[in-house]
């Protein structure tokens, strides 16, 4: 079975190459290009393609992949909001993903963002480098005995609940389904109550029609003054212009974003030598209480190995015609 891997960086290649020896029936070719309607034709002669979080797996791309005989789309990530599932279904293409490769990797990054923005670690680091040992602008608050509000308590949200519990925080959560494994230390509340009672709010639900822009000016107004907001899930859960308005209203003690609406063109690219024309990211970064990282929540050694193992197993399951919990179903 031949798979074309799109948007591959050296670290992807290293983790997949080291796992490939356990999958002798699979052959991989890597391309640095990301998958979109311009690059889909490269899949000629392959059985499957493997794409990532910001690949464009929309209708146009799928039309071309279908015409090249591709029947399997392997997403080497958990999210699949960038795949047009209706079109994939129409063509009988199977879409598989890696739902839970290392929830702790993302949850640990979420708490790192919360702590770093609370204590302004990014500023402190630069200040000390400049021999500025003053503490002005660095004051934060204790997390101990404060309330953490976790939105979405699937695999990553549950890991975040456990971490916040470990910090001695009261943990409240909102989800459309309750996670029974958390019942000893998490109280499920309505979204309204979570917004009004939390000192730290962390988003861990997927991006769907029902969650698009769930953090907007109305929900921001419901939050406590001095709240910390963390988003490691998907950028469009937060309406960026409203977030900026909220920051200007002094609503937030800190904002930590690993994902943001504008990220698609930036993610995993070095654009440090470019003059960016319209950058709300730059506007966000002009505030002293905002810290942004570029979709690195998943980026640990353990997570990359688990992604490689699960993606190649997905390919084998497809080949064997086996059903899998990693199938992305439409509806
Ligand atoms: P999961 O599927 O285990 O959990 C998602 C949870 O959200 C479920 O419990 C679900 O019931 C809940 N949910 C669905 N609709 C909701 C709503 N309207 N309101 C509140 N909760 C709702 O997913 P997992 O593995 O925990 O991942 C969560 C998200 O994290 C993914 O969808 C992905 O977008 C993001 N992610 C980010 C990464 C990064 O590197 N920054 C890496 C991996 C995932």
C-alpha cells in the first residue's frame, strides 16, 4: 500500500520512518507541500493520502483525489473540521484519524499557557535578559483554591481537569456529555455558570457548527473580570475581534492561545522575514497579557510516536477492510 504524506516536516518523517519497520506492507512518500486543490493531483499512483490539521480537504480537493483513485484519507491528527465529510461520503472515501494520541501533551501545554500568561513568563524572560530585574507588570494570582472551568471533558479536557485538580483548584466543567471518570472531583455546571464562576477557562471541545465562536462578546461579558482564557482546541471557537474587544475592556488577566482563527497560513511555517499585511495575531500580541504559540500542543516525542503508530495501523485496518473506532463518520 502506497501512501503520500502531505505537509511533512523533518520530525514527521523521523517518527514515521522509525515506526515503518513494524508495517512492512506500507510504503510512504513524503512531500513538503500541503494538501489542497493545487497539490491533490500529486496523489496519482498512490492508494491513500495522509494530511494534517491545516490541509484543505474540502470538496475540490476530494474531487481531484477521487479522480486519482484515492479511497482513504488518513488524518494524522485528532481534529477533522477541515475535511468535507459529505463529499468524502459521496465518493465512498474512508476518513480515519488519530483521536487520542496523547491527551496529556495538549493538556500540559494548556496549563503551561495559563501559568505563563498569569505570571507573564514571556515578559519576565526578556526583562532579565536585558538586566531589568524589576517586578513591575509581572504580578499574577495563585491558582490554588481558585476555580478552573473546563469546556469539553473528552480525552484532553479530562487530562486538564486532573492537572487543575492537582493544583488544588476547584474544577467545574461543561460538556454535552458527562465524563463519568471525573465524577469524584469535577462538578458539571451550565455553560452560563461556568463562564461566570471560573478564574481560569480552558477550551477542549471540537470545532463544530454548535461551537463556532462560542467565545464571543456576549459570553466574554459573562466571565469574571480578571479571568484567564486558554484555547488549545481550535481557533474559531473564539471570535477574535470580540476577544480583542474583551482584552480592551480589561476582562482578562491572561489569554493563552495555541490556536487562533488566522493560523491556517502560518502554522508550522517560518514567516519571520515577511511583512504580514493583515495580522490580527500581531494585534493580539501587542497586548501584555496575551501569549500565543503556534499549534504546538500535540508536539511531544510521545505524541508523535503514538500518531505514527495509530496512523499506520489505520492504513492496515483499511487494507484489511476492518472497522475502526478511528473512522470519522458523517452524522
Ligand atoms: P474528544 O472528542 O475526546 O473530546 C471532545 C469533548 O467535547 C467531548 O467530551 C464532547 O462531548 C465535547 N463537546 C462536544 N460538543 C460540545 C459542546 N457544544 N460544548 C461542550 N463540549 C462539547 O476530543 P479531544 O481529544 O479531547 O480533543 C479536543 C480538541 O482538542 C480537538 O477537537 C482538537 O480540536 C483539539 N486538539 C488540539 C491539539 C493541539 O495541538 N493544540 C491537538 C489535538 C487536539
